C-alpha cells in the first residue's frame, strides 16, 4: 500500500534553465531616437498626406515634443496646448511623475495576458472603485471600446436574468460615443454613420435635455439610458439642471440601467472626479478613457456588483486591456489628481477660464454668441456664418491649439495643470486671432 505523503515544506520551483535566466544584453539596441527631428516639417507633412489613411484632417504641423502646457513642432515653434489631445493630457506633457512611472514600469513589466492577474490592474481597479463608489472595473484601450463593453453588459445583464427582450437603449441626439459599430449606432449624429450599412437595431434617439421625450420613449424593453453628463463632441453642452436626476428616476421606474459615458467628463475634467457628481446622481455603470492615464491609451468601465454577472468568463475581453503599463500610468494620474489638488484646481481654473471666455465673447459680439461648459471643458459658441475651421487656423497661427466641437464651438480643454497665467496668455492670443479674422473679412469685402 502506498504510504500517504508526509506534510513537509512546500515544493520549491525548479530552477530555470540557464538560457532563460541569462542576463539579456541590449548591446544591439538601436541608438537613441530623435533628439532632433530627422526630417523637416514640410517633408513629414507630405509623407503623412501620402501614407496615412486620410480619415483625419490634420493641420500641417508636426509635433516633436512637449512640456507642461507647451507643444513644440518640428520647426521649433511653440504652442500653448489648450487641446491637450482632446481632453487627454491631464498632467500636460512630459510630467515628471508620469514619465518616471512609465519608464520604471516598462523596465519591470509591460504586458501579461488576462489569464493572470497583474499588480497594477488589481490596484488600479481597487483605487478607482474606492474613489468612485463602484464595485468592479473592466479595462480596455479606448473610449469606444469601453462604451462597447457598457453596451454589451447592459444587454447581457438582462439576457442573463431571462429578460431577452429587454435590449433597447435610449440615447441622445447630438451625442458622441465612439467609432465602433455599436458606439457609432449610439452616437446621435447621422454624419458618423453614413455608408456603414444598417445601423444596429434597438436604439432610440431623443433630444438631449428633454425629459418628456425620454419619458415618451421609455418602455419595458429599455435596458439602458446611454448619456454624457456634458455633450463634448456635440458642442460642449452641459446637461440642463435636473436632467440627469430625471433620467435616474425614469430608469428606476422602468427597471432600466443608467449608463454614463464619462469618457470626456471624467477624471477631474469638469471640476469633480466624475461629471455625475455635480448633481449627486447614482449611475449603474460608467465609462472612462481620455484623461484616465494622461495620454497612455486606456479605457475603463466601472459597475455595480449586481451587474458583474452579466459578463461571466468567456463573454467579453481585450488582449491589451488592463496591461500593467497602462494601469501604472493611470494610477499615477489618479494619485496626482488628489495629491496635487488638480480636481479642485479644474473647478477654480475652469471658472476663471469661463469668465475670461465670456468677456472675450462680449468683445467680439459679431463673431461669438457666448461661452459655455463646466470646469476645464469649455467652448466659445461662434455665430452662424463664422467658419470655425478658419477661426481654428487663425488661433493656431497665433500659437494656441484648440479643437472644434459640434458645428460651431471652439473647444478649450487644457491640461488640468494649466496656470491662470497660461489661461490669460491663451485668451489674449485667441482675442488677437479673432480681431485678425475680422479685419480679413472686412478687407475681403
Ligand atoms: C464622450 C465620448 N465617448 C466616447 C468617445 C470615444 O473615445 P475613443 O476615441 O477613445 O474611442 C469620445 C471621444 O471623443 C467621447 O468624447
């Protein structure tokens, strides 16, 4: 009879073969890249025009480095970056804490699959849940991917409960949720959908801010209301007061989920960690991306515990999602938001920027209708007839980078580390650009 194994010390792992433990050498690594750009700006633009897909309309500027709120192009010209990669570079460019984290983490561990845990995604999930009050996190690589996950979770949550017919979404006109086929179908702007075939079934669009329209569109088949706290791409349009709480109530009345797309508004951008905090709304699921890792690609979905069963093993995933490099970068951004007072800073500096933009709009009543936004997500509404692309180009020529949102909003989303002095300087230059534009249009007759 075989004797039963005796309790003893745990078995030691086998030593690794020498070929695996040998110190790697990097003697053959390519020389350090690009202190100075190797090609001139015009040449690079030409290559870009020929070799990149052509699905964007980039300005003829090639950026080669940045520091804080300043970007430097291949000619050495400096710009105040009030675009921040469209609300992405929360800590500005080359922030020492973020640079150090990414370098250290890349040297330690860059990627492991989701067949295993990794220290950084576990800790980021814990920290995000503690800061936001959600219970679980799913990580991916972009905003579109995070919204795709939120879409799938909402439908599959009800499917798993046996409510297979509860799959319709309420979404909003003028909204933007991404470029994947599901998120472009949710997006309330027909121009993004044209030519891509039949849109996904089961999405009803209603006017943003119109609770009566939502009430009329609700029904027992609605699984979720998909909404941005501020419509960013749609033209920097904050939800009217009472709208989000009203949606919460309607969702509860119909047993539906409130799904908040915080991709542009989250991570301190509006002066609170999340946009929903302004009205104390409780969401069932939210998505984050953009500023989440300050420029390193990452997306996240945060959810309540009861919903986690909607996506059990095998139903959803992402190869790169939750990789240690992105999660380490995000942990550093999250820590900096609190340690460096960036969230209250966004509220205070956002109010200052808002006041400066309102004054600017008053100085140019023939071109501007006013200012709107929340925190450091703000815009100037141009008058009908003012070409926003022309205005954007003139502002850039004065050394300030902005973006266009909707049909006629010049959008300001500076890094959260921006100073009041930088705000003054940017507004002064935009003022000059608008004056130059007026003179141009006068002399053009
Ligand atoms: C509110 C909102 N949702 C989703 C997205 C899509 O994010 P991504 O471009 O990272 O896929 C964006 C991007 O602008 C956004 O502003």
